[in-house]
């Protein structure tokens, strides 16, 4: 079975990966602005000036993935701390 310390460290790593993804998203968004195109009936479209390889980074789904990764890492970390608290609570009862 995986130790609680290893579980907590893996949660921190997963969360850090999510933060790194968000930093990449912000850097690309700041480096390559988004252009707003509106026609006469007030229908607007948005297009990024990022090169083809980075087009997938400026999608809302990329932001959602980074936020989900951060929250999954935090959930793993909190779960390991909760298990650690229950384990010490059970040790003090006996």
C-alpha cells in the first residue's frame, strides 16, 4: 500500500503540474493577444494571434484542464492529510 507521505507528495506534484499549465496559458495569452471581430449585427468572434502549435493552449478547455489538475492535486493532498489524522486518532484511542 502507498504511504501517506508518498500520497501527499504526489498530490503536491499533481497540483504543481496544474499550476505550470496555468502559467503556460497566461504566458501564451499575454504574448499573443486575442483579436475581437464583430460584424454589423453585433455577432462577435474571437481569434488568437498565437502560432499554430500554441492554438490549443489558448482554448478554454486547456484552462479547464489546468484548473481540474490543480484541484485534483489539492484533493489528493487533503485526502492524505485526512487519512493521517484518522490514523493518529485511532492510534491515540488504543
